[in-house]
């Protein structure tokens, strides 16, 4: 189940309490600038039986392709663009983490991305208002060459640079 309802994800997660049959995988947006929301979603998922989590940088997947053979289910030839969430379940990138590791990683990423998050919230970069060029900065940041550079740079640094994040949760151990 992919949840993407712009800040109202927790309501959908809470609704899962009313069902005995729960989806094997759940994904929701992880706002790094509002960690309380992320923590609330993680805590709720933990309470109802989700035990493994992945923090996936949606900005780093550039033209992901479904693995063939698939890691689960049947193969489907799907191409994703920058506005799609990408792979799901076992096919998501990264390792499954414990809830503690996931919380630690969220907090670390929030600190690493403080400048970008501050700019998105205020329209100022290092206290310089960029209202006249904000749309150009935002567009440039999301162009394919800049996204590829961010991906290569973040791989080199071994940390996430830019992007937005989803948390994927797996039911059971």
C-alpha cells in the first residue's frame, strides 16, 4: 500500500488498526523537516506489526527498472519517471532496518539536509531571499543532469544529497 496524501498519511496508517489482514508492505512520505510526523507513522506501524523499514530517497532513482527476474511476484516491464515513487516491496533499494536504525537515519538526514529544507520553507538561501529566481532554482535542481550529479556526488560521499524520502515498512519479522 502506497500512501501519498500530502501530510495526511498518518490517518491512513491509523486506519490499518481496523483490519486483521494488513498489506505486507506500506510506504508513506517522510518529511525530514517535520520528524514528529515521521516518528508518529513509524510508531503506529510498529504497534500494528511492521518490523522492518527502508528509508528511500525518491530523488535518487533515475530511470529505475523492474528487476528481471523479479525479486517477488511476476515481472512487469515498467518505466518510472521523476514523478513516480518507483520500485516497491523487496525491490526497493537499500537494506531493511530496525525501527531504531530508521529513526537514527531520519534524524541524521534531517541534519544533513537542513540548508535545502530551510530554503524550501523560506525561499531564502543562506538568508538571501531568492523569490525572483526561486522557480529557476527549483527547476534547475530537478533537471536530469543535476539529478545525475547529485546521485554521483551522494554516492561518492556515501550520504544522501537532495531528494525527498519515503519510508517503506514490511509486515512481520
